[in-house]
C-alpha cells in the first residue's frame, strides 16, 4: 500500500533531527520585533491587523525565544508564520501543523498555500516545516520535543468538531516539561452557554481553561493584550460579522469596522 501524505509527513517529523536546546534562552530584541513586523514580505492587509492582534506583546507574553522549537497549530494563511519563523530561523525551529490534506479540499488547499509560501521565501522560511495531523488522532511530533505550542483562534473550530479534548492531549504530549501552550480565541460573555459557540464563534474562557487543565497543564497566566471592550458579541452573523471576515458584506460594515476585531482571551499554560 502506498503511504499517505500524512504518514509521510509524520515519518519525516518523527525522524531523528538536530534539536535546538532552549535551556539558555536567546532573547528576541525589540529591534528584531520591529524589523520583522515592518518586513516587506508581509502584505499590507496583514500588517494592518497588527493593531488588533498585538503580535509582539502576544509572543512576548508566551515567552517566545529565538532558540525554541515552536509548533503553531492550524496557522491558516500564515499570518503568524511570517512573524515567528523569521524570529527563530537562525537558532530555533518553526513548525506549521496543518490538518491532514486528505480531510477535504479546503485543507488540501490550505496546506499547499503555506508550503508554497515557505518555498517561495527561503530567506525567511529556510528552517520552517509543514507537518500534517489527523484531527481525530492528532500527533504533532515526538513526545517532549517542543518548547512552545501556539494556536490562534482555532479552539472554537475544534469544539464544533468534537476534537478539542484530543487536540489538547496531543499538545501536552509534544511539549517538553516546562514548555508553554499559548492559546488565543474569541471570548464569550461570562455565563454564556457553550452550545452557542457554533452560531457565534465565541468561547467561554473557563471552558478552554478546563480543556487545558484536564489535559494536564497548569494555568500560568492570563493577558488582556487582545481584549476589545467595544465588542458587544451580539451580531447577526456572530463574530464573523466583524473584521476581517465581514460576513454580512456591506451591511453595517462601517459599524463593524469601528468596533474592530473580536474581544479575545489570551491564555498561557505550562506543562509541569
């Protein structure tokens, strides 16, 4: 039987390779952040979102260092890839974990796009890697091999798909003891029922904390760096009414643009 793309990818990931020890942190300077965020490889649309996504402050909160092995889960179009990979390429390792392309055309195209992005810009992505995972039985790499696992606005999708518990368990397995899991997602109002997530895209913070704690993590800290008090969370098309999606098109677009992107929790967990 011919090996699947997923099997081939995971075989490559699990093969012996040079590891980057992060026991002696290599600090990323403010100047390095400034240079990367101003990089001409970033599109104007991506750079325009910095005011909402606060990449420097968020990555500093998660304790990113230049010599870490960093796995970003479901990076989408690579918004954070084009920031993290250049910051760690000389001393560390950036890994983009994408859902198995065999899962469907959407995931196949997403994997192809990010692979092409890395191939077309070796100066920034020379040491970047794309690996595939089965969402029902996820494996992100060898046990205790990563210093950071980061994911941005994905837990609500895994919750809808009933794969969140397995995914958090896999995070725990791939991280080194002392490693950090960083999670950001759309924050629901206190007391919101979890079932509403499917329609609104907003998640209760305590639910996500419980997912991590049940997987074995300890909650290290919470940050309000991605908070947005203008977000009332009561829109006809849920969080997708807001930028950058604007699901309602021109309907009340000026109102949603004035609100900005969603109110988000930013959570840091540690593997004991």
